[in-house]
């Protein structure tokens, strides 16, 4: 066999192994079969996840022939349900409104959208049963704006950009559940744009904006709103110019996931993770490989994404990729947490304490237990220091009190359990200095506490 072919085959096998390993650690997209009725395929719809009720709310968008669905739908992780038929007492059908859940009022908030030829400026709330219109001053009418919730400095929604009567926009607004307020940033905002991806990164307390389409065409820049300051991140590696991509944030893993979009020529199948670093200049996007989708149905834009915190999944419905795609896809990440049992323990001297950890992370797995950050080794009073179950004893007051945790090495790197607090109880009330024996020092310890006024 030709040597170059051998090297190519070996390299391909190594690349596939690396891709599969990364996919099992980062997760992959899966197509989810749903029971019950099914919303019509569409793009330009709005979705918001309600964590109180555990439902993803769907409204608006445009489908085959320009049809617009007036109904409100909800996805519970198993099936779709039409929860409001629309009409009187509900928002009018529209394309690309902005919609997000606001915890301070426990309601989904909807703003604007396009009902050709009108750019809408109405605000509505949804509590799972009833739509209510909020009357008052509002941002100028627009469609394809970015919206997200940020909890600091107060619980509010942030609205940025979009397209209105005068063209593309770059103004910033906040909504506190009662009224809209225009934000006046201390720094220059991003250039005007529409169809950008936008989400809040909880670890860095920053609103992240990526891409979109503006006066200069398709955009591939990254911006952060931190406090009242817009900052141009300018990462070295980025997905490239994109409009209509989905962006959602997993707070448990501190993972912000971007998927799909249109680069001006092609609908994309790529998924990327945004990784803010210690400095803005070091922040970057990283492409996720082996994401589990392929073929025409995987390429889409105009399909917003949400994160279902109850099920730990990014959710995307429908979209357009040359045709309207009638499916629901979810990004399923592995469980990389470590569960400990118990969370704390109090044991008498000469007794034994047993601790255990478990994880859903892929293997191979190895374990290293520690006491107060110092690795343990098996010996007369320690058993199982390199297994998922540790037994310590017979216990002594002087040596065994402390915080026990376990470093679990997995196929996805090292994980650390939360510490388990072990207290070795003193069975002798007169042993004031807790050395396990009675003596003169106990008298001095008692008198010191007495004169200090300590009970």
C-alpha cells in the first residue's frame, strides 16, 4: 500500500477518535420526536423558556406561502400543546418579535415584530394562561431585535438593535416588568444590525452579541455589554459573518452555544462555544466537532434557541435552510457533575465514616480522595482512597476532622466533588480542649472560657 495512504488513514482514524471523544464530552444535537399536535414549520418565530412552569413558549413566525400562525404553543420536553388560539386578547400574528422570560414578574415578555408593512412596538406578557398588553412608552417599533435577561444590577430584560422604519438600529433598552428605559452607554455601541444572536453569560455578568446583518452586510463581530459599557471583544477565532443564528446559555456548565445561521450564501450547520477569558483580548469562539447533525435538515437560520434548565438541554425548533424545516432539535450534553453522599457527617471517636461519589461523565474513571486538600492513601485507618467509596476509621479527634472531597479523572478531564464535612464528636463533655483525654489543661480551658463570658 502507498505510504501516504497509510499515513492518511492513520490520521483519519486519529481525527475520528478525537472528534468522538470531544463529542461525548461536549454533547451533540439530537432530533427529538414529539407527541401531540405539532406547530407548522416556520422561521422568524420567537421562543422563550419559562423555568417556573418548565415550558418553552413559541409564538409568531412565517411559514410556507407567508402564512403566520396566531396561536401560542408550549413544549414541555415531551409534546407540543397549543395553549392559546390567538385572536382577541392576544398579540397579532407577526414575524421575528423579541421574547424572553423575566423572573421578577414570573412572566414571558414579548415585544414588537413585523406585521407587514408595520414595525410593531407593542409589549405583552404571558403567564401560561393569559396574554396581557402593557401600555406605556416603548422602544420604536422593530423586528429581529436581540433580547435577553440580565439579573444585575437589577432583574431586567435588555433589548438591542433590530430593524425599523428607518433601517437597522443599534439602540439599547431595558425593561423591568413595568416600563421600558433607554440605556445610554458610556462607550460606543455596536454598529447597527438586525438578526444578530444575543444571550446573557452568567459567569461574566455580560450580555453577548454576535454577528447579524447591517449596513455593511453580514457581520462576524462579538460584543459584550457589561454594566452600561459596550465592549468590542474581537476574538481571534470566530464563526465568521452570520445572521439568524441561535444562541443560548447553559448556566450549570457556563457554556454559551451558537448554532446555524446564514453567512450570506450558505445556511450553516456549525455549532460554536463562546469562551470568555480573563481578558477580553483572550476571549474566543471554539468550534464544536461531532455535533450529531448532518444533511440538509441540519442547515438552518431564523430558528431561535433557548436553554431548558429543567432538562439541561439547548432547544431549537424549525427554521429555514432552503426550505422550512419541521423538526425540534436538542443539544444534549453529558452529566459532568459529581454527586457526593452524604453532604456532612458527625461520628463519635473510634467509629467509622463512609463517603461515596458518583458521576455520569464518560470513562475511564479514576478517583483520588483528599482531606483538607491533601491526597489520602490507604492505610490502617483509610480504605478506598482510590475508589468511589472512602471509609475512614477508627476515627480520632485530633486527626480526622475536616473537609473530604474527591478528584474524579474522567474521559473529559478532572472533576472535583463538593467537600463533605466530617466532625468527630467529643463524647466527654469535660474534655474542654478536645484532645481526647482529661487533664489539667481542661481546667484552664474551662476557666478561660468562663472569664471570657463564653457559655
